[in-house]
């Protein structure tokens, strides 16, 4: 396993804590990335950060909520208006991607040209150890992976594996 991931010290409990603070502050968010896929598949693996889509009009509210539990903006990170906002507490890193919640959802800033399905933000609520966690359907997690892969240099090995796991999960769910 990658040493950086092993040293991250991030656990499911940390992600649950952030979901709880977002829920308490009524922030419109969607957990995406590795932790979201773990939660959908009901597995747990190591991740270097937590990734969230957040409604673009909730910047102040989101920062205030995260600062209340000790997160601080990384000084050298890009910012909300440029499409990614990074906050850190000790070894925990959060990547916030502001998104316009419209008929056709769009990221803001440098990723605004990425195209997503119209139904991208249809919320899937997971119960993770008694906490309501907002995320996307397996199909929409796959769509995000493909959109990002097409904008960059293709899908990473990790993305290909996660897409296959999500497809297997969907297939098994339909068989039952």
C-alpha cells in the first residue's frame, strides 16, 4: 500500500464527523471520490482526502462549519472561485468542489467545462453508522470518473478499478 495513504490517518469516523457538521449547518453537499465509493460499496480503504461537491452559493456557510471543527484553508491552495478549495486539520485534508445546482449541474472555475448528466445531483442518502451522508448514485459516481478522465489524460488505474466495483455492485443489486 502507498506509504502516503497509510500515513494519512484518515478514517471513516473523520468523514462522518464532516457529514454531521454539514448536516447540522444544512449545507447542500455530496460526498464523492474514494470515501463515497467505499460507503456505497460498504467497504473501507485508505484515502488521502475527502472530496465533496458543495452548492456554489454556500461558501461562507461551508467554511464557517468546517472552521468550527478546526479545519483551516490551505494557504497555497486554489480557491472556491477557481473550482477547488482545500482545507486541512492536522493530517486530514478536505477537497471542496463548488457546483452550480441548476438543470445541468456545472462545476465552477477551471473545471466548468466538464460535462455531467442532467441528473448528476440526484441525492442518495446513506446511513453510515447512524449518520445521514449525502452522496450520488453509483451511476453518477461512474459519470464523474468518466468526465474527469476525459478532461485529463484518461482514467487512472484506481478509477478503472472503482468503476468496475461500482458496476459489479449495480449488477448484483439488480439480480437480488
